[in-house]
């Protein structure tokens, strides 16, 4: 595609995304469906340009008024993901001079908000949590996330899959914490690999893999993934159960569960039973009360731990929406807990970095449900032979009570998990 045409397309997609009517990934996908003539390189440039604009929106909004032309074009120029020479061949002389002036700005001369590119309602609680580490987190959130794969241990071994990927031209290395994970350089078309087609690998962040590992579901058990979504953790749990027992994948969205079906077929698992439920008090839940060995509640949340992948969330969420979400999370956790039989394990998790959705929910549940005894997550992970388990945790005596993953510390998405045993 000609540079000018590609820049125009970037500006158009930026304009559509910044309406914030729908999630950015949905807007990008729709644009690609409507423009099927776009090649892989053009799609990559378009997507990464949009995501760069979303990540650095406050800075680009600050710089854009000094330029000329439609705002979405100026933002697309600032965020353009491609060679500078290619971009400049699409610009007027005035635009080239303006871009050069923007490139010369020393980041140290910018206001804090233009450096961290986070809304004030989010920046302040993160500063309170992290202190001097805040800036490392802010920088990590403005970078693309790595591509993590989970090896299907039911059918394959990690070292064998790693060698297979190497022969296919993909450099992959073991993830530092998850025993199932591989981290791949770049953004290859994983879905075109034979390893993907036969179910040997699934795309899954290492942090998400650790949540499934933490549940430690065993052969022959009755297990529930209470908020299964598209089933990433469901598949990992089912493989850990060695395709035995019964694993229920519940979700209130039949559409999300539909996305599990092709993944389930590839996985070779036959112990997974997806089921759409109306709400957390559904009759299906009542019938299973007190019968389940292990329950994981990966609760609906703000998703603020995934800002590297979903940077639009920081502009589409607010503290009010976080507080509203916390009410739902508490209700879902209380309902899911009723499923557990004595001696069973309950895991509550989110991909949020805010205490309102994490430690505060766990503390309130523990206070209201004395029959559920908290279990130190750090000790569980150490028993599961997770490398450096202590460094993944925080809270409680010895700082081992909760799983607390951060992008800048662990190169995962931001995750939280708490665990209990029913007395």
C-alpha cells in the first residue's frame, strides 16, 4: 500500500477507535473485516499505530494542537508504527518539520501525566501502592505485551514443542514461572502453525497459566471454572486433570463460551462441560452446591492489569465503574463458594491491579465466611515447584498470602489471586 494511503487508513481507524463506543480490539477486527484487501504488514501497522495512540494518548493530545490538519491524522503520525522514512514519504514539509520538533522533546521536560499517560483516577492509587516503582510500571504499561503460549501437557511436552517451533522458524524460551509456558519473540501468526492446529499450544499469558496451576485440580475430581469466558484457564485445568473427572465451564455469556468450542476440539479434552448460566444464582449452581472439589472464580473485573494489550480500558473505565464491579465480584464469589464441599479449594482471581477488586474483596469474604480458611498462595506455589514463588506474592504474614503479579516485575499481565480451603 502507498504510504499516503496507509497513513490515511491509520487516521481513519484512530478516529473510529477514539469514539470508545466499543473495545478497541473489536473496532480493529471490524475494520479488517470491512477491508479484506489489507495484507498482513498493513494490518500490523494499522493495529500497532492505534494501540500506540491509546497507550500514549495524553502525550499525543498534548502535542497534537501544535500541528495542522485533522486531529486523527496528527495522532496517527505521532503513533505511526513503521519506519520513519516510510512515514515521512507520506507527509507534507510542514508535517515533517512538526514531527521533527516533537521528536526533539526531552521526556524529562514533560508534565508527569504526559509521561505516564494514565488518567488521574488510576495513577494516584497505583502511586500509593508502588511508591518509587510506579514509574517502572507506567513505562511497562506503555509497551506491547510479549506473546506467551501454553503447551497442552495432555498431549505434548514443553521441550518438544519448543524444538518444533524452532524448526518452524520461531524463537521461543520457557517462561520463568509457569512450567507449561513458552514466550515467543515478535508476533507470528501462531494460528497457522501445525502445533496450534493439532492443539499442542494455546495463546495464554503466563500469569493466567499460574492461576490454573494454583487451583491444582487433580485426577477424577469435580471442578468448576465459574467465570470461564473463552476457556483459556478451563483448558489448562482440564489438561492438569489428565482428561479425567468432570470440569464445568460456567459463564453468563453463551457467546464467550462459543469461542471455547473450537479450542476444546483441538485440545483433545473430553472432561470439559461448558454451560451458559443466567446469573450466579442459577439453578444449575444450586444443584451442585456442596459437591465440588475445586472452584476457580476468575471474576469479571476492570481488566486494568491488561493495559499492555487493552490500553483503551484506562479511558473507558472509571473509579465509579471499578466500585460497581466490586459489588458484582463479591456477589459472584459468595455464590461460587456454595459449590465447594468440605476440604475443597476456592480460588478468587482478577486481572486487575487495584485493591478494591482484589485484597478488599478477599478480606471481606474471609470476614463474612469463617468456614473458609485462607491458604498462603506463596506456599501453594512453592509446593507446586514454581520457581521464585515468594517473589510472586504479597500480603499477610511473610508477604505470601496473595498472588500479586505486575507487568514491570514479572513480565506478565497484572493478576491477583487468593485461596481458601473449606473447613
